[in-house]
């Protein structure tokens, strides 16, 4: 059986984004979005357990008792995000391979409006997308740009810590959920007493976290956070809908005054070469969008984004049309990734 270090090294060589290790199946790599076998034979229960122990050490005992473990670690020189969990067949491990260094923001190929995010001085910026869409990489590049260009105190709340920042012009405190603080909400509340200028919230997943983030933004902090949604409008509804109906009007009002931008991402296979490319929707919040948020008219937001190109806003479907016309992605890929496939198909006819 290959060691964990050997598997990670092989995954690097294959340009894989993830490694899956589970009893009863071969070790598998995710390459350009697809799973491929990395070993000829299925892993036994004992082999899968040994690989999990190599990844997280004595914490595997918690997994044996049915508790999932998340952590970040460097294996074979590669920074990884690790999740170890129990299945009906035994202990399994999923590893996400992270970039060896934080990429420069301009190198990510994001829309030009995103280059202005590090210059904001208050409010909330949300980065959305499904798991594996590159949210963490985008946020790391934004935060590191602030680190290199401003004098500020940055506090991050992560589960687990993925990219490790080297303080440059900024002071940076990285805190891991479960190790350095009990939860996103607890860590966020505490951060307001730590004199931060910038706060990164790994995931805005519950009422307490969202409420505290809104308070932080209202009191002059710049807050970055992530959501697992497919569009800017979905992100607004997700944040509002976690609150009881009697509070939703107040939350819409707070959100309308604090939200600065939403970036929605998905990674798609390139048309003519290996690898994937990021397709983005950008919503730069203007007075018209603030009014729609306040009045609860989120279905109208996409039309407003489409008519706000002068601010740098772009809808996902228009971005997909552009990428297909430039032959960056195949037409069928663009249509399959669209919010409105009929619209994209018509534009590409």
C-alpha cells in the first residue's frame, strides 16, 4: 500500500484537486472535476484506517467514536485540508490539495471589479459557490493583497485553517474553529473586542454568525464571508431566511446598508486544454440594489446586475456567453452551467 505522503505526491503530479480514501474502493483523485482511480486495488478497512491515522494522528480515535475531524496540515510539502469521517465500511478520508502559496489576485482571472475589493474600508463582501469552486483561494488572495498594501489588523475565523499568511504590512491573527475558538459566532463576537480592521469569516452558516457579521459591518469593519449559494440573489435570501419572519424586515434593512458586493463562482473544464477555469457573477451593490434588498424584491436583482455593467457587475449567464464565444469553455458546458440555459443557448445560437 502506498503511504499517505506518496499518494499526496502522486496527486500533485496528476494535478489533482482532491484525494478520496475509503475502505472497499481504490484511492481516487479528482482531476479536472472527475474522479479517477489512483491505486489498482481497493483499500482494506485497515489500510484506510492507517491512512486516516497518518493524516490526523491520535484524533482518529474520535473518528472511531463517530466524530468527524477537520484540520489543515502539510503533507509531502503540500498544504492540505483534511476531513476524516466514519462510514458503514470504516474510516474514510477526504483531502483537498491547496495551492503551495497564496496566488496573486490578478492571476486568478477574476472580473476587474474584484480587484477593488481589497480597497474597501467597511461593509460585507460575500463570496459564494458550491464546494470546490475556489472560494477559499479567492478570499486568500484578497486578504493577502490587503496584507501587502495596507496597515491593518486582520482576524480570520476558519474551519480549518487552509492558507497560512505571512504578516507583511498587516498584523494577522488566524483562528481555527474547535481549536482556538468554539464556533464562528463565538469567535466573531470575540473579534469585535480585538480591534480588527478586517474580519474573514470562513462560513456564514447560522443566525448568530450572520447577525454578528452585520453588526461588525455596521460599526465600521470590513467583513469577508462565504456562503454555499449559486447566485447573488440567492445569497441575500439565504442570509435573510435564517431569521424568524418577525425579524426579516430589520435584517433586510441592515443588509441593504452594509452589503458591498457578492462574487459567485463556479469552476468549469477548459475547452481545449486540461484544467478548469473560473466563471463568475459579480454584483456591485448600488442604490437600486439596496432598494430591492430593503423591499424584499430579490427576484429583480439579476436584471439590475445585467444593467449595471458600468460598475463592473456581470451576471453568471452573460459571463458564460462571453466565455463560450471566446472558446474558453465548450458551448454545452456553458449551457449546462447557466442559471437560464434557454437564454444562454439563444445567445450562442
